[in-house]
C-alpha cells in the first residue's frame, strides 16, 4: 500500500495516497460542523442551515489547537475517505508548517502510532516540499496559505532554520479585509464570512500599479449564490494589495517581497543568495490570485542588485495544473519512498519498530 500524504491546512485538507504526479484525491474544507449532540463531524449535507457558531476548526494559523477535533478529522480521512481498514493501517507522510512547536510534533507522532497504528511516519516542512514540487532542492519557498505565510530559504534540501520567517497573515485576513471594505462602501448590505471568502476567491486581484488602479477602477456587478446582485470596485484590488502593503491590514510587516529578500540576505555564505533569489517558489492558495506572480516579479526586479535576476520557478509541464496550489502535498510525492529508507530514521522518519525502541530522535 502506498503511504498516505497529509497536508492539513488552516483552510483546506489535501490528502491522498502517494501516487506519482497526481493531485491529492481528497481536497476539502478543514472546518467541521458541531452537530446537535455536540459531536463535531464532517458535514455531507448542505440542506441544514448552519450558523457560524456551529463551525469549528481544529487548526488555527497552521497549528493544531483542538486535538479531539483533529483526531476526528484524521479518522474521517483515513477510514472514510481513503479506505484504510482498522488493523491494516499504512505509513503516513505529514507536512508541517514552519516553526511547529516540538510539543505539537511529539503529540502528532504519539497519536499516529498509538491511536491510528500507523506503520511508519515521516514529517517535513511544507515550504521544503513546495520547493521539491517544482523539481528544486535549492531556492526560497514563499507559501501564502489561509492562516499563515511561510518564507523558507532551502539549500540543497536543507531548510536554513536561522533565515526562515513565519508571518501570521494569510487568506483569512484578506477575507476579513474584503468584508470590512465592502461594509464600508455598502452600509445597507451585509455579507457573511463564507460569502466574503467565496467573493474574494472570485474577484480579488493584484494590480500592477495599485495607485493608478485606485484612481480609475471599474465597478463590476456580481451575483451572489442567493441571487443578490452586488457591485464590486476597488475592494478587489485593496485585498490583492495587502501582501504588498501590509499596513492595509493594520500590521507592521514588510511587504512579502521585502520579507523574502530579508530572509535570503541573512543566509550565509552570501554566494548562495543569488541562487536562492533565482529560484523563488511562490505557492499556496492565496498566491493564486490573478496578478500576484507578476507583481512579485516586478518588485523583486526593483529590489535586486544588477547581477541577480530574481526568478519565480514554475512547475514542469508534465505536472498537474494545480501543482502550486497544492505544492506541499505534491512535493511530498517526490520523497514518498523516504519512509522506507533506513537513513531517514534519525530525522523525522520512524517506523513502528524504531519507535518502540526509542523516542530520542525528536
Ligand atoms: N483565486 C483566489 N484568490 C484569492 N484567494 C484564494 C484564491 N483561491 C484560494 N484562495 C485562498 O487560499 C486560501 C487557502 O490556501 P491554502 O490551501 O494554501 O491554505 P491552507 O494550506 O489551508 O492554510 P495554511 O497553509 O495557512 O495553514 C484560502 O484563504 C482561500 O480563500
Ligand atoms: Mg498550507
């Protein structure tokens, strides 16, 4: 049986068996629904009207916060979604956000072996896997997800731990910004968070020149799922701009491009910096916004010294279309055989027999 690759993000679960060059077989919302007897479970029915308080999420900003919910979610993935049978579980390759606390990682391992009886376990940082997904082992991954953003220089497969940056900003913050902007311009109309998120995914875009588009921005009509027609104008570009001007989100952060350059410039030796900037992987759902790559490239060109040509790496043509959207999951496919190899045991890979002898590898 192929190992299972699991990338459970703040917004989307990406899971499936590690068959080469394929999208994850399961992609669905991480959010769960609290049913009337207080038991949270995945909702298959769209009929019942849900109120916001019914929706719970075991993950916040990439990190597991509710272990009971998380176990329910894993159980659903393994036994209902992927068809594992109790007593015949397989191996698991799990993706981790940057700077995952050690206590969280230890607990994941414990639950995987003790509750789910996995026969092998391996964990790798999402940003490193994103680089692998485009066939690189050296470069800088910029993963902009729902709850967090990870910037990770990687040299010859090794994460440069001292140079990474984790920003507590993601698509969720953009959704809330859209909601705020929309309410300010349309005081008589109220949108809920789910509608705002859907709207964001449909209309938001990054302007090549934000100041210019703000001067002269077309207003477009959009039909919401409930049939309401709304007008969207500048909001769509304000949302797109937030990663380039984080002050729009009321946070003190450098722009995403400056942050990337800052991480890379702290890498030693300095000869490596050029290769890192010439192999940038911009990935994650939020970075799929139209115009994001072009603007990133434009600003990177302006920041770079004349001898460096910053470049955003694209996946090879034979890879599935959604490779950058699911990059951590896709990158994990390239190391799926790792959990069978002895030489990985001293890192984060353990087989059941290794675990029973020692827990020291953490
Ligand atoms: N076309 C789009 N425009 C803007 N945002 C988008 C678009 N498509 C997806 N998103 C956003 O991308 C985010 C989900 O991305 P992703 O799957 O990378 O996050 P995640 O892995 O669940 O979260 P994290 O890695 O932060 O824990 C959501 O906020 C979603 O609204
Ligand atoms: Mg993610």
